[in-house]
């Protein structure tokens, strides 16, 4: 079998040194649309947006963990011992981040990656690729990427968890819309995800899309920013964890409709594409906070 689950899980973790500074953080935030939120009179100079764009006021949105150090831990995990898959069969199925403390604007850390689990879904396999980052002061974050690999199931392994987060049976407490700029994928990819699926129309057609699609992790970051700005007073340090399941694509030029349900210490979220009759984009999405 292309996937040897026992070998993959038993493999030694891989460690690498990563660094980042204010320019990496600002570029990431700009890739999420910071400074361009439509509906504000002067979004680029709005004090709420300057926290994401101006180095003298800068804070770090926790989803930056997915791109810190060029964010290629997932690619490294796909080359781990016991893993031999066709990248064309790979989809990013879900993402979760746990914050151990706020991410500094400038940092140097050790990033350690391993295959934490391999699940057998019958016609597909799911790899859980875990990355832990720590600096001289201790742990910073733990990131779990769930990678869906078509055609690699059926090896008799554990099916893994299948619980879904049930959407509240009431109207959302808040609904906001966030436009995706036409060039947003081109800007976001400068943070480290160079997959031509997000820039090259010919490659996108080979993958079955009529045009390039937005990075799922860009939607992921845009959604967290909307929650922080809408419900957490713009305070990124309140976020404790953030998890989602990717259920559909977004095309540049579309609009995200982000619905939020508030509860004690948590916000449940769903994200849809406005222009395609609220086609699902993110589901089972929860932000836990202080």
C-alpha cells in the first residue's frame, strides 16, 4: 500500500528552525484583506485595521501559525516515511490550531512535524499532520492539518472520529460579509503556498476548475479575523483555539457570508459563498476564546 500507517506514525518527528518578522505578519494580514474591508470610510487608515498593517501597532492573528516560516510543514508531512501519495489526489480537509500563548510579531522557533494519525475512510485515507512550534520561552502553538487522500483507504485501519458540530437551531447572533478581491489569491500565495492551482488558469482547468481558486487557508484566516473583529473586540490574544472543516471552494471576486453563534467561551461559525446561493465553504467551525 502507498500508505503504511504504522510506519508513518512511528517515524521520528522532523524539526526545522523557522523565523518571521513584522513584514511576514503584515504580508499575511494583507493577503487576508486587511486594510480593505468595504463598508468603512477609510479602511486603510482605520485604527482597527492598522493593528493588522502598521508595524508600530501590529498584533498577530493566530492563524498566522499556518504560514509562519513559509508554512510548508504539510508538504514535509506528505514526504514522511510510510507516506507515498499522488499530490493530485490530496485535499486539505480540515485545520485546527491551539495557541499556547500569543504569537510575537518577530520570532525564531523550532517547528516539529509528525504524522499524528492515519484514518481509513474506505475510499480515502485521512492523514493528521501535526506541527508544534516552540521558542526559547516554551510552546507557542500546535497545528493539526487533516489531509484527505482519495483512493488510499481500504487498508483496514481505524476510521477515526466522525462527529460533526451541530449548527444551532436558531438565527445567528451575527452575520457579516467579507469580499474576496480578484487579486487576493495572488497576494496570499506570497506567504508561502505557491500551488499554481491558485494562480494559473491552465493548471486550474487540469484540476477541474474553470479558473483559479482561493486558498482554503486564506478563507480560514479571513474568517478568524472577522470573528476577532466582530466579537472579541479586535483582541487576538483572546483566541485559544480555532478549528474548521473545508467543505467547498471560493473563487476570487466572490463574497464570504460568515454567520456566528456566540456561547460561553466559544463562537460557532459557518461560512458560505454569497454569489453561489450560499454554497458551503467552511463547516464545523469553532473559535474558543478567553
